[in-house]
């Protein structure tokens, strides 16, 4: 990790809620201009910072310094010192008094004051009240930095940091070190904020125009921080297939909505099927859950086909171990696959009707179509894939079709 001393020249972009900032900086010793991006609370133009991070190559905006942490540096030049001491952080200390302090103590006056506040008694006509104001202003400048920046490293936003400071005062870091889960029990409103959000698109088509599609699907938040999408393909086509696939989806929706996790939900679903051994028709299940806090995707499949994941310009076929429907009752454990998802990922879930119409390499052909598409809107991708697949001369429609596309984006 690199460390750079630099002055913030001007702010290009600032999100006051998340404190994400893009700004132009000039390096202190070389005057080299560069763009820095990261979290900075209340960024100030002309303020000098010690930035920690690394230079990265952004695919759209070029070379940037990715700011992992920062520290404000007390001014050491005349104009900056006077501007600092006469700012809103030091009420009643105007430019005249600020200049008087600088002229008596020089470029290192702020460091001298920080080390020994009694040095302020050397300033003529500076009463105790104004000395206390200067002392408090410099202490807050320093103290805010240490605690606040450390809490930001934990991924906390301004609202949560204020709640922590109001509750634990100067013991915030000690409290978190002892028990980092304590605020969730002791502070009302201290809950995680979702980092990711999902935009979905869907295209469905029955095998025979006018008939009911035997596939069923579901997508949306089942509880705070959890987005779930599912496709169930009933055996055969039409109304009977729809009846079976809809049951699977409804059962999973009820279990997940009740707060039962995905592993327990699928085992309960399996148990319910064991209680119906005479049943000959079953439906497949293609399941995906995204943790909107951490970005972890969970996949499991019962008789379902692979997914396609488009990340930047590459397309990956996600081959998850799947349990054949007819062997589900004899399987003790359902294989679950987890993968870290990233912002701008495009996930495509398909029922097998989307590529069974090809005599061979249907999934690979769908992956190629996805890679060639130059759109990011999930609905446009779903419609485009359907059009590309069904108009291919080698495709013969043999089953109902469902194409679900999920676009995953970072909120920040």
C-alpha cells in the first residue's frame, strides 16, 4: 500500500451520504496532479491529506489513486494556517488573531499548540475562552480523524458512526474490540445497510402459442438483505406442468419468507416430497440467493441446468452439481455452491427449453450470444437472448422457455 502527501485541489464528485469522493490532488513534494477516489468525510479544498492506497487503472476513467484511508495534515504554510484558524471550527477566532498567532509562532505554530497548549498564553489579548476554543478545535481535528477513519475502515457510514459515538463516547473502539456485535443489541437503528441491489428482466414463452407455460418463476427480496430468484420447470408442458412447478416455488417462498435459511428450506422441501412417495411427477428447481450486504451468491439446483455469468467482457458457465429430480428422495444433502458476486455482474438463469431445442452445444451457443450482446439492461438482455436463440436455424422449440436475467450493482 502506498502513502502519499497531497493537497486536495478541487472536488469532482461527492456523495454526502456515503462520503464517496472523487477529487483532484496535487502531491506535496512534486506538485504532480492526480485523481483520487474513496471515502473522505467532509472533504476540504486546499486541505493537505496523507492518503493511503494504491494506483489502479479504471477501465473508463483511467489511472486513479484508490483511497483506502486518509489522515488530515495540520497546515504548515501561512495562508493555509490563517484560513484554518479563522474557519468555522474556531468561532470568534478571526483572521487578525490567526495572523497574530502565525507571526509569533511561525510555520509550526499548530504543531506547537497541539503539543503544549500553554504556548497560547504568549499571544497578547487572547483570553481563556478563546484559548479553549482553539484547543477544542485542534483536538477535534485530530481526534475525529483517528476514531472516525478507523470506523470507516470497518465499512460503517456516517449515521452508524454517530450512533456509536453518541452511545459509547470515547470508548467506541474499545467496545467494538471487545464485542463487535454489541451495537446490534444495544443501539436502536444500528442495522447493516445493503451494499448491492438487483434489477431483473424476464422473458417466458410456452412451447405452443396460447398454451400455459409449464415453468414458474419468482424473484425479489424475501427479507432484509436477501434477494432470491427461482425457476421451476414442471414435467412436460402446459397446465399440469405449471401446477407442479408453482407448488415448488410457493413452498420455497413461504419457507424463506418465514426466515428459514436456504439449506434448511431445501431440506424441508425434500422432507415434504418424501411424505408423497406415490407421486410420479416432480418439478425442477433452479435457486439463486444474493446476500445484499456481502455480495455472496448461493446456488443450488434440483434437476436444473447451468447458469451463465457475464463479468465485464467474459462469460462463465456456472456448472453447479445438480441432483436429478428422481434421486432427490434418496439424497441426504443437496450440494450448495457459493460465489462472490461483483458490481455490474449479469447472471442469466434459464429453463432447459432455452437450449434443448439445439441438437448440440445449445448452452455454449447461448453463452456466445450473451458475450456478443452490448447492452446492460436486464430486460433487453432477456428479450435479446430469446430472439437470438429462437431465430437460429438450428433451433427447434420442444419445451416451454424461461429466461431470467439479473443485473447486480453496487449502491455506492
